[in-house]
C-alpha cells in the first residue's frame, strides 16, 4: 500500500489531505482547504483525479483546513460515503455552508473588478449545491469502535482534544492476510485548555502521520495567558478603546466566552458590552450547548453550579450585516469577536479598517496566523496593511496570546507520541512549517531513536 500526501506538507500547515491506496481500495483522509497567503490559496485544486476510483472519505474534524475541499469532490462526481464523528458532521455542515457563502461574495466582488478591467470572469471553487451534495453523503461514526469503510479497511476514531468532535484516526488495513495499522493524528489539542476532553493516544501503529504545527515550542501556560487576557481587557476598559479579537468561530469563540463568563462571575472584570459578530460562531456555540457529553469534568462542574448564560448578560449576538455595521456606532469600550481567525476574510476586516489606526484600540491575536495573512502581518509588526485595497495605519496595540491555541505544543505532541513509540512506527511529520517539524523530528530522534520523514507536497510513501 502507499499514501500520497496532497496537503499540509512541504512546510504548508493548511490543506490536510492524504490518499491511501491499497490492493483493494482507495480512500481519502481529510480534504482541507489551503488558507493564508494568495500563494497558499492558489494550491486549492481538485484533491484527486476525477477519473480515479475513490471508495470512501474519512474526516478527522470539521475545521476548514481539513474539510474545505470536500465539496470539490461532489463537483467531480463523487457520491461515496464521508465518515466522521457525529459532531464533526454538524460542524462540517456549518463550516462548509459558510465557506460557500463567503466564496460567492468574494467571487461577485472579484468579477465586478475584472469586468471593469475587461477581464474574463472567474468561478468559485464550489457552489452551495456542491456543499449540500457532499453533506448528504456524510455518515456518523462512534468513538473507539472500528468501522468498515472500504474493502479491507477498518477505521477507528479516538478523541484528539482539538475541537468539539475532533478525532485521530487509525486505519486497520488487511492485504494478503497481513494487517497493517496507519495512524493519522489529525490536529491534537493541548491538555491544559478547558472545555474539551483531553486526547486519547493510540498504542500501536506501523506508520504515524503526526501534526507538527507547534513542534518547536510550547505555548505559554493557559492560566498565565488567561490572566494576561484579563489584564488587557481591564486596561482597554480603563482607556475606553475597542478590543478586536479575530476569532476562529469554532473553538476559540466558545473558549473566550467561557473565560469572560468566569471573569465576570468572580468579579475580576465588571461586565461590559461584548459582541459575538459571527453567524457561524453563534451557530457553533449552539452546537456546543447540545453536546455537553464531550466536555471535560471541570467544565461540567462549572456549568452545573450556575448556567453560563447568567454570567454573559452583556453579550450581544449580531447575526445580520446590519447589526454588525451598527457596532461601529458603539461608544466606549466593547469587545468584538469576529471571523476570520487569520484576518483573511469576514467581518473582522471591516472592524480592523475602522479601528486599527486608533492607538487606543487593542487587537488580540488568539490563534495561528498563516504565512502572508493579514493576521501574520500584524503579529510581525507591520506599520501599515492593506484592507479592501486601502492602506490602513496599524497604530493599535497588538497582543499575541499563544496560550489559547487549540493546537498541542511540543511537550503535548511528544506525550501523545510516547504512547505509540514503543511499537516503533515509521513517523511522518506534516501540518507544520519547516522549522517546527524539523525541531520535532530532532526531539523524536533523541527520545525514541526514530528518524522522522518530512514529506513534500505530492510525495508518495510506501508501507
């Protein structure tokens, strides 16, 4: 059998996708969108040849960089099953519908520009109809129960602690009477961050594909980051500035709401206006409320003492564009959570355009920022940035709070790998820039004597 890496390789962090080809079957594990710079986004293309047989698609979790190319399969005629945990099915539906909507909006804007330049129009990667087609083929899979997904292939999903419903996947592949085990870590979450259960590592594999987003460092401890967040908010309230938080709608928004609720409940911060300016984050929060069975013990105890909604009475959900625009008329301090998390699209761009040039504004970067993204430019100290073609001075105070990351740091990545290392698997490091995955490879070599492979895009690995 062989596995072809067609995303999140060669230093790319987004676009996760793998084709597993055995004697009897051909399956796809994840089918993510490339995000960040225009150069990265140009990599988005059909993830598999339309004339090649594909028996099944397996999904680790719902984030766009793991699901965003799924509708392209429908456009190419794929009508087979797409397997994922039940909550991942819900999250994927939410995220892909939003992605199709944004693509349509961006496409209309781009084609108006091209028409003025007498250029041919372009089409989006996929349509809402393509999204609905692929969603109709999604099949729920339980945690920790092997599922037959293709001839000779069973798959097992285990908690990865990254987002609600996320999982690592183990393939049990039988060829010529011999069973081989291939593990895809998916994205792993840090063990110290609240709300979600911690990851459940596997203990045996012949080959492991391990993410390495933060393979070269650990995040600041969550408690310290939470305290820094509270201090920044206190300072912004005192100065009267707006607090802009480019927020990943699934995971980060819910974590920040829980932290604000805790701060209000314990009177660390006096309640003030908060806007959850993201239709997708609003819907994702509702999904979180429906699936408390996936919360960790600490979160279950917290909400059993008192409903979190009682602490968040100053939160306003702004679903419509009109409500979003009205935030600009808000006087005094307020906190605005809006997508997209890398500042590469969405409502956060409008808020940055209106407020980034004001010295009293605070911008809180609470997640990974891809190469070339506007968020990465702000983190790296750009003095001016372009938003909707207009140069905007970046005078706001920019804070990077890495302790809120939904990705495991180096220590947690190694802890997850320690459980499977005694089986002496072949190690493949993906989903990381070159420096982080090289650093993680060195740690694995020193710790377990295993040489890790760092594949390039399109590379095929044999087992």
